[in-house]
């Protein structure tokens, strides 16, 4: 039986289209997945859509099932939830998460999909990749009971980090963002909120996810002596200036990078699959639904991506809905 699908491609920076694709026949150990939902990570994916991936990072930024090359034509994405239509008996009929682009049907090795727990709705499971980033960041950051913590940047990643930190005992967690409407998001996640000028200082730990040099500079200002900033932002091809004079050295401040492409060295016995499974289990919390701030049909992606990239459609995670007949 010949299988087909439709996929969203970035034809050139700022312009995308939906293409018909022919799928390979699933082999032994493969699965055929029909997509239910996919998610647009507004930070990374809109940067890719705009053509902002530096040449030096073309290899590092490749998604697991990406086709084509930056800046385009390229098929890019990594937040996909679907149902297994054909595959091993243990997976047939199961709802699964896969790091796959926006496509109606696809064939991948069975090892590339992770079953979604029964406690997690498929609609929420599109957040798995972002919550996985937050898990890795907190493995790197290693917060302690009673820490004073700020998360600077109330985007999709920053809010995911804040949501997980809200579960730590005895910590003071404040989400910091220039957009005062993020206060409602912070309340739904169970953490405090402040705009940058009003943020609480003397922080033991600051997680920075605003992707602005102003946010990173403010993160350093919020630290107590010997505090640490964990830098989650990715700036693409932009240059960033930092205030490393004045009290930076005398206060013995630390800036540490964290990136989901590698499992945190703090967990040497954990695999990528282990980390993703942790993220999916954490998505049983309905409070995380607040991170999905919009939804549209797959057919509308060529118009929706430009609006997301320009900010015309404000979003944390934008969910893409697929018709059952696709």
C-alpha cells in the first residue's frame, strides 16, 4: 500500500508552503504515524523561518528529522504528537510524541517515538520538547531547597522552567518579563511575577531565557554574591554585549550555558529517552495548558508562521491542529 502525506516547508526566509510527500513503506521496526497536533516553538522556529541561523550553527541546529538545509528550502520542527497507524504491536494505536516537523503522516523508526502517558492529553503533549529543555536546564542549574530564584524571560522555555521550579520546596520563584500581561501566566503556573525594574534581587540562581542582552544584563544584577546565571537563550546570528566590569569579578558571579542538544553532565547516567520520558510525565499537570496560547489548522501554516515571526500573533506555544482525514 502506498502512503502519502503533506508537509510544511520553508521555501526561503519568510516564506513557506505545504507540499505533498510520498512516504516509504514501513519496514520491520518502523512506525507509520498520523499526526494529531504539532507545536510551533516561537523562539527557535520563527528564527529559522526568518533565516537567522548562522552558517557556523547549521549542523548544530539541525532537527532530528529535518530535510533540506538552512536557510531553505528546509522542513523544520520538533514538536509532533500523533497516533501509530502501523507498527509493532506494543505501539499500534498508541498516542506518541516524536521530534518530527509539521507533516500529516510520517514513517520513522519505532525507537524515535515515545508513548504519551494516559494522564497527558494529546493536545498538551506538544509541549514535551520544551518541558524537556526545562528539565535539562534544571539538571544543569541544580536548584536547592530554599533558593531565591528568578526566571528572566516569560516565553515558552522560561515559563516551562518556572512551572517546574514552582514544585520545588521552599523556593522563592519570580517570573520576570517586560510584558505585564505575563503576570496572568505566572499566576496560573503558581509563581510570582515582576517587570525587570521591580524584580526581587539577592537571587542565588537566575535562569535567563529572554534572548536579549538587556535581559542577560538584568539577570546579573539580580544575583547575590557568588550566584549563577544559567543562560538558556540562543541568539542566532546576533552579537551580545555584557557588563563584565564593575562588581562582576569581586562578587564572583557565574554565567553558565545550558542547551538541550546534550543531556546535562550532571546526569551522566540518563539518556535522551530518559529525559523525554520525565518531561512527558511532568505534563500530567493541567497548569501547563496555559503555555498553549493559540491554535490553527495545518493548512493555515503558510500564513500563520509569518504572523508568528512578526509578532502579529503573540504566542508562547502555538498549536497546529490536523484534520482526521489528512
